[in-house]
C-alpha cells in the first residue's frame, strides 16, 4: 500500500530541494518549503504532538491552508498515527459568536486533542477549551522527541473530511489509509500526473477537491503546489493566471463559476503565457458548455489550448473525483434534443442539421476512473439504459465506510451490491461518458460551495417578523455568474410596508449566521407558500411559483426557464 | 491615465457601487451610505467582488497592483474609495 508519509519522506531524500509548496501572494509575500524542509517540519510537529500526548487514533484539528507550515503540521499528525481534520477559518462576514459556538461544538464533537493553525489567524480571544498551537511553534519544536513514523494499516482511519453545513450535527466522512492510497494511485494514473507537473490552486483545504487534488495528490507525486489565498483570489481572480504564468503551472482545478468569472474579468489575456497548462479541471459544480468555451476562447491568445479544458465529478464519500475527462483529449460536448430532455429526461443525440434552438449542450464529466462503477436507477429501482437520466449510484475502490460518530446515518449507506446513493441525477451516454444534471433538491451549490436549504431556513425562522416555520430556500440558476443562487421565501404577518426592511434583515441574518449570500428574498402573507401532502413546505413547488413571478419579478441575474420547460 | 477628480470623489464612488448593486440585485431598498456594510448585509457576494473592482478601476482610471485588494477592502464604500485613492 502507498503510504503518504513514507512517500513524502522518500521525496525528501531523493529531491530535498524541490518545492513542495510555494505561496503566491502579493499581500503577505511569498515563501516556499521544499520537500526536505517539509519532512523536517513534520518530524518536529510529531515531536510536539507526542509531548502533548497525541497518539494513534487521536484527532488533530487544523485551520489555515494557505501557509507553508500547514504541510508539516498535517503530516506530523500522520507521523504519530493521529487523524488530521481541516476546519474552516472564520470569514470576515460571519458573526463571531456564531462561529465560536459552532467551532467549540465541532471540537468537542470531534474530541480534538489540539487545534493547529496558521500564525495569520489570531485565536487568542477565542473561547475554546482545546489547546491551540501555531504552525511556526510546531516547526520550532525540538525534533529529538519524535517517535519513529507510525506504520498505518490499510483499514486504519487516516483523515476526516467535513461537509460544510452550518447547522445540525456534523457529517464527517472517515477515510482510511487504504482508501486514500487507492484514490491517489487511480487519480495519478488517470490524470497522467508526472514529475513535470505544477499544480496551481486557491481552493480551501476543508473541501475535498482542494484537500485531495491540490494537497495530497501533489505530495504523493512529489510535485509542487503553488498556493493562493482564497480570500485574495476572490478579490482578484487574475492572480491565478499570474501564478500559472510565473510558475509554469500545468494543472489547476476550479468550480464552473471561476471559468465564467475569469473569462469575463480579465482585461488583457494576452499578457499571460498559459501554454504550459495541460489541464484545468472543472469540479465541485456542474460544468457549463458556454462558460468553459468562453474561457477557452478568451485565453486562446495566451496560448491556452482547448484540449486543456477538463472536467470531473465526485463526492467526499468516495474521497473526491471518480470520473475524469482527458487529459490530452478534448472535452466532450454532448449535443442533445431539447424536447426529449425536457419531456422525458432522455438525452437523444441531435443530428448535425438540427437548428440550434432545438439543441441543448451537456458537458461530459468524463468517464469512470479505473475500478469505479456507476448505475443509473429509475424511480422503481430499475437500471436505466444509456441516455436515460435517473438517480446516480456508485461503487468505487475507495468508497467510505461511514460518517464519524453518526450511527444514525450509517445503517443503510449502501445497497445490496455495495453501491452508494449519491443523491445526484444523471445519465451515461453510449460511450460511457457521465453527465450529472441535477441533485436532491435541498442542496444548492453556490460557486462550488455546498449550501443546505435547511441551514438558511433555520436562520430565517428566527428573524423577528417572520412566521416561524414558514420559510423555504431553494436554488435557482444564475447564468451570468456560471453558478447557482439561493433564494429565500418567507411568510410574514407584518404589513406589506415593512417587508423591504424585513427582507434586508433576512439577508443580513443569513450572511451573519450561515455565511450565505442570497440571490433574492421575497416575502408573502401567511398561507401563500405551498405545502406538500406531508404538511412540510415543498421546495420544488414554491420554486416553480417563484420562477413564474408569483412573488414579484426575480432579479435580473436569475434565469427564468421558458414556459413548459419544467424544472 | 487617471480620471478627473470629480469621478474619483466619494460621492461618485458611492453612486457607482449603488448602480452596480441595483443592477445585480434589482432595486435597492434604501440608498447606500459610505458606511453601509456591503458584505455583512449581503448586498455584494463573493462572486461580484472582482467585477465591481474592475468597474471601480475603470472609473478611477487606475490599475490596482495584482493582489492589492482583498475581501475586507469591499466591506464598505468608504473603504473601497480609500483603497482606490491610494492606487491613483
């Protein structure tokens, strides 16, 4: 079995001077750590952890991924046999008390022994009971007390990966050393990663794509990652191109909205040389043909090659990506008949002569990676043939075994054949390409980030003036931004004149307590929102009413499907 | 080339931000003030920052150095205005 820590220690002997990580930041300056230094950092962190009594099976929480010190801090936990887990750092917007109480709860739930964090995060005033240590303190520890590296078994827990819901009991995906090793092996082969590659990433490490494809895989492969701060990237996405240009980046990953954003916001693409890029993978939200092609066209002048456009699909429950296109092969754009898709969810290839207005273009997420299987099931559990969309079930060599301390969820995770129900809707074409077209309705993906309807509704229900329990949140398409937006509808007993102020309070509360930007908020009098037969508010029904304009016109950025188009 | 002084006033900056938010969100409930908390009030989401930054750069006739702006700089119109004055 591949073992990450021993692999990194081998890189440290073989190529000690090679960059493991290089920060790309105009604000905080650069900084880099070579593999030799990362190994030494890890040894020192291990000595520190051991002195604090952290050992096999214990949990070490980490915070702050855009930092050269994170590598040693994280590997040091593996060194002593502990389980590292990344937690989200506070955002500038979220209410401090809410953040702290959520963090305290998480740390207690995890029974974390320590919280290791970037020195850029000031936790001195945080009311948490767990011991805090910074990455530089770990790296400064005397290496003398380091034990010999823990030799993990294939079935031993390696790490936890948390979903990003903000309320309710957390769902931590538990992954073993064996699962991660198999994922790395399959992915490195699939993406053709070799020693010439340089990964450029601004994805946070508490998300699966950032953690695996931009942190763990490069360490396995012994290649550098150029790391950008998510916060700096958001304010200036062009930094990513500058980093690729300056460090000859060959691989990057990002959600679809970033393709749209970069295509629209870069004034002078010709100043960059992007010819080294061999793969920019879309992941985390469904790829859009229009956005990906806009990106490709915009950066042609920078030497960007169309065949470098790539896409993949995956989920934390199966480590990360389980499909991929290419590399080196142009992404498949599947032209299908609009009518058949809308009437019966069937992807019927459109003939060459079909007028454009009758055609929909779906972007392939590639084909299944080695050893990974997918079944598409109909409403009665029957297998559907290629072209017919249904519920997506997967079985992979690195499928998780269950959520951390969630026996309530861990009973029926897999069907009789060992397939996992992803909750996504999609289809396979007759060449084995995977298309994911929708998902269970309570999840909204805003810019690659998962937003749960119930998190937003819970916050809204506590805002004075709202008729508690009478709120509903759902996703709508925001094509101009290449992603989805969250819409909130709420019933209120207040006079209509007070609604604008109430809507503003709702917006503010949802930002503060759930860190979600709403694309729209609409109020209605009591009794207007539709209930399902079970008496709960029905998200799809109310979404349809909203798109029909029953609560007033949606804002200009929201796409309203033409009549009869369906969901 | 930098823009004329009146295009770089706090008032003009505020008007530009207001027009941007109204265009993205639909009508504004009330006018913005220099200290309206754009991010905390949910008036501006993270995907709009870069585009607003570009519009401001155009209006001020400046090119902010790469990475000179971060999310915190978009907290209020006044803070954005102060940032863009520095770039002039």
